[in-house]
C-alpha cells in the first residue's frame, strides 16, 4: 500500500534524485519536478514532470498535472537550488535574483500552493532544503549563502504559523555531498587584473575538493525519509561531516573576528 503522495521539487540529480528514490522505495507515490524533465511516458511510483520553479506558468502546470496523478499532497520536499561562485563585488544583480528565485522564492510559491490542501486534509509535512551555509557564510558563495539564510528564517516563521493546523515543517541542513549536477553550479570568470583572482582560485579549489569528497546523497535521503516517517518531525536535520558541524558550533560561540580568521585561513590555504 502507498504511504501517501510526496512532491519532490528539484528531483533530477544529486540530493533531490536520491530523496525521490528513497521515498519511492519506501512505498510513497513520488511526483518529481525539474527543469530537465520532459514528461515522457512513465510507470511505477516516481512520475517526473517538467518544472521551472522560476516560471509561474510552469509551476501552475506542474501543480495541475501532479494533482491529476494524485488529488492530494501529503509531503512537499523542496530541494531545487543553484549555486553561483563569485566575489560579492563581481556578482551581478541578475545572478543574485536568479539564485533567490530558485533557492528561496520558489519555496514561497509552492508553500502557497500546498497549504490550502494540507489545511483541508488537516495534516501535511513541508520539508525545505537549507544548507550548512544557511547558518554561516563562506567566501565566494554570497548569493547561495543569502538564499539559504532566507530559507532558515522563513521556515521558522512558517512552522509557528501552521503548527495549530496540523502541518509540520522541517529544515534540512546538508553539508558537502557528492553527485550534484554541474548545470546548477555556475562560476564567474574573473579578469586577470581582478584583486580577487588569487584568493578566488584558492577558494574555489577548496570548495570543489570538499564537494568531490563529500558524503553520499543516499545517506541524506534516508535521513529525510526517516524524519518524514516520524509522527512528529524534528524541525532541523543536519547531515554533514563532523568538521562542518563543528564549524557551525564555533560560528555561534566564537568572537566574529576569530571565526572569520578561521574560515578565511581554510579557504585561502594552498
């Protein structure tokens, strides 16, 4: 028997794909949306629908098609995200807007879609992907960091507002994981005269190394599934290596100047 219907927003690769597979294997009916999908004929417990989270018409089409497959949604999992690697000064307004539209504003749109249905059902679970970078900043990821900080604050507000309605909210805070699509990782090309050029090259090398040697997506997917299957979800689920969990703790307890020096030294090392 199916446990219920879950929408996975951003389910074509990496953490989203692993999460979709974990839910399907556990007996859920999964409707997975991503821009790279083309609505081919499908069978089984995962149905893939084309979705551009930044396009209102595409979002509305996805919702209509998803509800035609199953006329309810028990769980919303939003993990669509893009990353722009660039110094703050060199990150264009349009790049900030694109990241915020994908990583944060898409969440607000889908929450507005599912909340009336979940209220009528008198239950529902909303799982929003943040990041370790939703809790601290690192060099050259300002757009991504800002978007994930927005997710953290929004999720706290949402959880307080809908608790009495029987709707639960969870924030997933991944550290570095392998297997993300390179289509979602954009990097600015700096001019040779840029004052950030050397630091940027070192920082990007560390970021890419940490991602390539990160955790397996399947472990995070199982953590998401386990939390959703709980009667009462934990509000925060942090899935990261020990050093990244420690970085969050130190960020909260150390003086800002010391924390900044630690992170600058790490991302500036040879």
